[in-house]
């Protein structure tokens, strides 16, 4: 009886201490958040202050990482969706010793790694770049898919959780529909998402824009849903425990939280729950910052402080994290000893090793759509790249990613042995999932759809580019030659739009996207070689729906050899003499049209032509002046042909040349009729070339 009572008291005391420290630590975060935004004079304090309790509980009691080895592959992942709540994440990372209080003082300033919205930086505990609401948690779903996939291959010892944090904005973004549906369908029990439901968004209260029953919505997608007080440590920890016990379904914890928790006015009036504290320094919202900080237990004159008792508590917690990570690493060593071959594979996957593939000698037909050539390569990739997941937004048999699918099977709820992801008709979701799979690591990932629907993917492509993820976008139906489907399905300006992305450099001065539009089957092989070997930026391959005849090889050579030159972005595929009378420039299937036009032209007159294929404008622009002059010698007229907007090619043709492209949309007919009407026939192109020659 006496022992029982002592045990009870001991438990109560521990519980009290935990509650007390949780409160102290969360308040410490709130102080840092308020101070950070106040000092930088910009940022979003309100939501961050409300979410602090959840973050604190998650990091203290659940999230596993190794404080001495932040990129430890087996760590749990945390994906923040509302990047504007970055002060919350930065304050958390300061408490766990990643950032110093001086770092916090530099929030949002030039040169600071604490940008307004967090940028991918796993070494500092930032798993993804969040900012465009909605994408962050979808990348989390992608990471959870990768975890399940790798767990299936290597075993339970690799198991870890993905925790996502979403706010009202993310819940409202359409992309959450795709992610919620897919996570539920695939039964991602390894995904636990907290919904910071504070009823406040940027310009209104949430109940002014929606009446939805979010719990029911997620339940209908097959999620395990709990609703709690999101500022209560006990309720939070119990909910996460329940979520971890739920192995079958992804979990949503709807936490009702208080916007601007702790905010008071100069008269001591409660100023919590206000829209005005969402996106500006608290002082601008009329909050008395000094009183607020004092009320939270801080010193208004020196708010950038981590309390001693909080520091000590976190030191103890960090030691526990270290111990756990060490234990898992010992388990891994044991497994590696018992499974040397699998262990080698595991390390190859994590190291991003691409198996040996003889890309250039993959057999290709002489007259086939380049999307079929792509299917042939994908079929080889399915055989060789065991850690590659390919997805298609319900178009696998048209975009020809089925070349991959035929060698594997779909990922299914209880079976992650397949390597094809069927996201349904959800291009944006699909692309963000691919990003998430890659962010998790250990994987190759690609996705396909029609080129015109790249419009639906664009926000995620931009995030691939910004995060330097090696995502591969496969687009078929590359031009207006999908005629009968009508103008909605005819890509015209899409190439130009994406080529602008290619012109945009990342911080390493690389084109932020490698955009490839190959001219024939051999160039498709080369495009895949370039894309699969490119591990520092996303790549995209744009493919024809219609048949394209193979280009001739150069004298004494083979096409498979010639295409190696495509590494320069643009290269000579044909020439009559080293000093041409005219240079004909094209990309994709237009290169073959140029070649046929040359054959016709030569029947009529003696002329020396050079044909340049430019599968990547961005890469070509990166070449030396010498190389560029070698391809386009000064004074030689250039005629360019593109099924897209002409503007991109104008810089190559100069004053005397011409770009023949498309500057309109809205016409519907079979491809050959459109070719005729738009002047993309061999005869008309021949005439266009003659016109230039005669005007010289
Ligand atoms: C795609 C996208 N659209 C718009 C914004 C601009 N924006 C930033 S925060 C926000 C409101 C978000 O409200 P909520 O998610 O509830 O965050 P909280 O108020 O709780 O901080 C908006 C519209 C954005 N970051 N991303």
C-alpha cells in the first residue's frame, strides 16, 4: 500500500514536471517567435505561437533523430506545410541546439539561413522547402511512400515515421485532396499529420470561407482522425501515441489551437485569436509585446534567451535521442553483418548509385513516336533501377510510362513490392509526391502525363528546381499534332514556359531544370542518359505522339555515337560542308522535318546546309563562346523551326534569319491537316528556306 502510494506520487511528480517543462519550453518558443518577428519587422507570429505546444511535445517525446548526425537516414521526418510558420520551426531548432539565438536575431535577413519560409536543409533539421501552402505535407506523403517502399525491401529495422504539420491554408489547397485520398488509399500508417486548426487565416477567420467537416473528409479517405485541444501537452502526447498505435491508416490529429497564444494588449486585455496577428509583427497588430513577453515568463529587454531549466531539459532529451539513435545503429550493424548483399544494396540506394546502363545502345525503331522510344528506355530502367518509382496521372498507356509498368506492378495498400504509383488524375499531387519521395532519399523517381498538363504540375516543378531534386518529368504529346483532341490538348506555349525555367539558374549556376526535347529514338536514349545521370536538378523529357523517322548518322558514324554530342545542348546532326550556306535549327520532331526539307531543297538547287538539333536550349547557352561559334559561325544565316512559340529561338537566328513557330492557338483538326494549315509541311519549310536565301 505504502509502495503503491509512493509510486503513484512519483508518477504524479514526473507528470507535473513534464507538464511544467512542456509549458515552459513552449512559452520559451513563443517568446523567441514574437521577438524574432519583431526584430526583423516581418513574419508570421500568430500561428507559430499557437503551434508551439505541438512542436514541443512532438520533438521532445516522439520525433527520433541523431543530434550528432542530423542526416542519419533512419531518422523520423518532419514536414512543415505552412512555411510562413517558420519562426516556430526555427525556435524549435534553437531549443534543440541547431540554431543559436544570434541566428534567430538574423531571421529573414540577407545571408541568413533562416529565410522567411524554410529552405531544404536536412543538416539543420529542415526536410523540405515550404512556402506554397499545400505542397509541404504532400512531400511528406511522398516521403512516407518512400519509407514504406524501402521498408518492404530492407525490413522493419528501417521503419520510421513521417510527421507532417498542416494549417488551414494547406487543408484548403486543392492539392490536399489528392494527398489525402492517396495516403488513405495506400494505408500509410507511417504518416501522422497535425492540423493546426486555429480558425484564423491571412485575411479572414476560417469559418468565413468554409463549412466543411474536415474530420469527416479525412475519415472518408480512410484516415484515422482525432480531435484535441492542440495547446494541451497531455492531449497532444496521448493523440500521437494513439496515432502510432494505428498501424493501418494515416493519422490526422486536429488540434484546436489559439492564434497568437499569450498575446496581450497594453491594458492587459487578451489579444489572442486575432486575424491581425497572423502575418505581421505583434506590435503592428496593437499587441503590447513587452507585456506579452513578460506574461510568458521572458525578459522584454532581453527576449532572445533560452531559459536554463529549458536548456537542461532539452539536454536530457537530446541524450535520450542519441541513445535511441545509437541503439538503432547497432541494430543496423547487426543486420548488415547478417545480410551483406542487401546491405550493399541499401548503401547503393542511399548513395544514389545508378547501375551500369548502356543507354545509347538500347534498340530503337527507325520510325516510331518518341514516346515509344521512351517506353523502351523505361523498360530497361525497370529492369535495372530497383529503387525507381514511376508514376503517371492515369495516362500510362498514352504517355507510355507503361513501358515501366509492364515490368513491375502498382504500389498497393498492403503490397509495396511494386514500383508504379497510380495517383489517379492528379498531376500536381503526383509531382509533389515525386518530390517527397526524392527528399526522403534512397530513390529515383519519375512521373508522366501529357505535355499540356505540365501546367497543372508547374508549382511542384518549381519546387523541384528550387530544392535541386533529381525529379524526372516525362511528357508525351509534345505539340499541336494531337490535333483531334482539340485546342485544350495542344501544347504550344508550354515549351517556352518551361524553357524559361531552364534559363533560370539555381545557386550553383546550373539551369534549374534540364529540359530535353529529343529529335528521334537515339536522342531519346541520350536524353534519358543525361536525365538519369543528372542528380543535381530536375530533368524533363518532351516526347512526340506521332511517328518520327530516325535522323541519318554522320558519315562513317552511327546515330548512337552522334547523339553523344547532345551533351552540349545543341549539336550538328547533318552537314554538307564545314562552311554551310545556311544553318537549320530545330528541336524534337521538327529536326526531321528540316532534314526532309533539305533533301527536297537539294533536288532543286545546289546548296550547303547544316542541321542543328537543340534538345536543350539551357545547356547550349551554358557552352563556351567557341563552341557556340562553331555551331553558329558568324555571318551564316539561320532558320529555326519549332512547334512552340518562336521567341526562344530568336536569339540564335539573328537579323538575317527567321524562326518559324506558332503564335496562336484554338484550331482543331487531325495532325496532318494542322501541319498543312500551319505550314509545317516539308514543301512549305523548303520554300521558307529558299525565301531566306533569296533575300540575302
Ligand atoms: C499557395 C499559397 N497561396 C497563398 C499563400 C499566402 N499565404 C501565406 S499564409 C496564408 C494564410 C494561411 O492561413 P493558415 O494556414 O491558417 O495559417 P495561420 O493563420 O494559422 O498561420 C496565405 C494565404 C501561400 N503561402 N501559399
